[in-house]
C-alpha cells in the first residue's frame, strides 16, 4: 500500500472519523490492503498521514501485512534523516493496525516518470545524491531498505526526495516468520517475490543473500531510468525479467541519450554492476562521485561566465555536459578530473 498525495478526485470524507488518538480528516488514497488517511494529531497539533488495514482482509493476509507494518515502523522509526519519511506512531486497536507518519505533499517519482516527466541531468543527480546520503545513514543504522524504486521515492517541494515504505526492510528488530539472519536471502512471499523485480539487484533476482549493496544497485537502476526515460530491463514475463537482471548488461545511458553526461552514465553503471564487489561498496562513495560531478559543473558555469565578462571566446550555450567537463579539465582542475576518473574505475 503506497502513501499517496492528496488529489482532486480523492473521496471527500472517510468512512471513519478516528484512528487511535488521531482525528481523520479525509482519505488520501486506497490500495488492495487498506487506505491512507489525512489525520490530525490533537496533542502535537500537526497533520499526519495514517496507513491502516482494510477490514476485509483474511486472517492470513492480516498477519502478513501486520508484519510489514511493524517492520516499517521499527525500521523507519529508528531513523531520523531529512530524506527519509518520519514515523510518529504505530499501534493496534481492536481490528485496526495503523502507522502514523509525516504527511508528505507531492508525488511519487514513479507517477512523475509514468507521466513522461524528464529531469535535467543535474536535477537527476541532485535527487540521487540525497537518496544516496539517506541510504548511507540507514545502512549505518543497520537498516537495509531492499525495495528502492521510484514508487518508494516521494518528491516534495523543491524536488526534495523522501524515501518511504520500509515494509520489507531488514533491520535488527525486524519481525518475520523466518529466523532473523543478517544475510537472509529473498524468498517467495505468498507466491510474489519480495521487492519489485524491475529494480532488484542480481543477487535478489537469484535468491541469494543480500546486504546494503543491494540498495546501491536499486538506486543505480532508478538513476538509469531518470536519465534515459526507460527501465534498465523490461519484460512482461517475471522469470525472463529476473534472468535479464541476473545476467545481462543494459546499454549505457549516454548511448541511449547523447545528452546524458558520460560521467553520470559511468556512475549509474558502476552502481548497477552485476557483482556486488564491483559496485560502490558504500552509498557515501556514490554520493561523493556525484558531488564531484556537481562541483565540476559549478566550476564550468563559473568559467563560462568569466570568459564572457572578459571578452574571451565563449563556450557554446549548447555545450554537452561531458564536453563541459573536458573544458574544466583543460582550463582549471585536470588533477581533480583524473582522480575522479580513477575512483570510478575502481
């Protein structure tokens, strides 16, 4: 069940007016297992989003999703980061199990992409950089999300991303019907694969143990789609899709779209390496490469302004991003570029 933004076609009012201590104002969205409501916390005097079960669930379905609710509350509840949704409360009262969390006003990245929204390369990496920082924070707190995908990235004001839905995250206090195991592999779950196949890492697709590097792969797949407008792999047949993820290499983003800077193409492909040891080993390493790119872009723009002011030959307005990096290498900080290139090759 996804956290959805308010929309004009949302129901005018909910069927219930209270969950726990929260007053229910209206329904924000509804899924197969329940609904998301806009609520008000009378004690703190703030708006909250409340995810609650549907009363129509069977006992088996309720147990399954109740575990996911508890896992989400325990995993995200131990995290405090500006790019991770904040959990305020979780409880069960009678037949109602709910999570109260930060009310996000915006749209899921998946909906933006599905509606044909394209992001400029600098905006792509600005968003990915913040998510990488959020994942690094989560990983340092022993939380592995395991389902990073556009539907679980909520874009709020000023294109700020929020990572949501920690329902299948691996955390130290995770509730599961299987023994807790730091290297626990993905399994079939009610005949559905845990996680979303399009963004799964090869080790997830093969049912092997996963660690924090699985989130890095998935983030690379999200970056790939944002840069190119298409998923790395796509198939209507799940088995075939998993085989492609496990064994095939997609074309590099800059070969799909020539406007994609080569260095960003390299970052995405490194994050999506088939073998975990070939990827970035920590999300902060991916964030650092992105930060170097953004710094070089900033210097490139400053140089173009200075050249224009001093009457020197101006760089073409339509200069591709990767050629802009070449200008920087020639005119200013060649050493920085070489070091960045060496890091990417490791």
